[in-house]
């Protein structure tokens, strides 16, 4: 979700579409594996849209981005779980909700040669229950003779 502080939005205006972000201070996540800023993702009419805002602030910590946005430094796009508390407390407001991209998939990868421990089974079941998507059954590798 894209969010910002109420004070920031009152001073700078609320963007109505992704193109409106050109006049906003955007706080962007830096991908640790590439060192490059991560493009913001949106969806419109079933199409995926990527937007690479000019960014005065680039960080490699999503929670730091949410905290900076809550302090009025600009707008950021973070996973909703990182902004939920700030929204509940009133220090963050979601914008561009109409353009929110679908959630990113989560995968659990573990060696198929080992027994699934009860702790791992509980984690897998909890993730599947929380997912808005249909869980995919584990793939069984072909047996070798």
C-alpha cells in the first residue's frame, strides 16, 4: 500500500493516480540484492503497472520507510502489515487504494528429503489460512531409482 502522514497529505495534497506521485517526496525501498531502488507496483483494470518515482530518500528497511512516512517525510509503498499499526494510530493514511497491486506470493521452501516437523507444519497451515489465495500442495520430486 502507498501511505503517508495526514500532515504531509494536508500540505502536499492527496495523489489521485500514480502519475500524481511526480510532485511528491517518495520514500523508496532499495533492493539489497541489486542495490537498485525497487519500482512501486500498481494495478489498474487488471493490468500491472510499475512506477519508478524520483526518490529523495532510499532505504533498505521497510519498517524504517513506514516510520519515515509517519513522521511526514513523504509517501512510501510498503506491505500492508508494515503500515497497519500506523493507520490504526492515525499517523498514516493509505492513498491510491484503488490502484493497490495484488499481494506478493509467499513460498515455504524446505528439503523434501526430511520429515516435516510439527513446528513447520503449523507454520505452513497458518500461512495457508491467512492467504487470500488457494494454497498449493507441496510438489513431490520424482523418485530416483
